[in-house]
C-alpha cells in the first residue's frame, strides 16, 4: 500500500512542474499576443512569464479559487447552519437587516452616479 502512494508522489512532482511551465507558456502567449499591440510593451520569454506568475501569486494570494479561497466553504457551511437554527422571527429580522444594508449601498451608488452627472 505504501508503495502505491510513493509511486503517486513521484508521478505528481513531474506533473506539477509541467503544469507550472504550461501556465507560464499560456501567460507568455497571451502577453505576447495581446499586450505589445495594445499597450506597446515588449515581448516576454518563458522565464519572464514564470516571474509574472510568481509575482501575481505573491501580490494577489494565488490560484486557489478566487477571493474566498479555502475558508470560504467553511464560512458558507457555518452560515447555513446558523440560518437553519434560527426561528422564523429571527430569519425575518436577519433578512430585513440585510435588505436595509443593501438598500443603503444601493442609495450610495445612486448618489455617486448622480454626483458624477452634475
């Protein structure tokens, strides 16, 4: 059984490295196809594309599913459990509070849009 896992680990390493280079090649291809014509930047090579990927990983937190990341599912499950344990009155109060919050954001957006047209 342990031998099977060892083989899978050994197979995973080259696949992981190949995936990194594939993503780098995709970044390089997209950069070279779009940005020189649009922004007038220089063409990049594969190593520079890998550097851009690493920089984006550092600056934006990586490639793990957007803003929520790994903990988003746990929060979602926690919220569902919290809502399931509420009484109907508590649910109505919760909904009305969120409607008020969303309405205030909507009003702010409309005010900002109106201020821009004046």
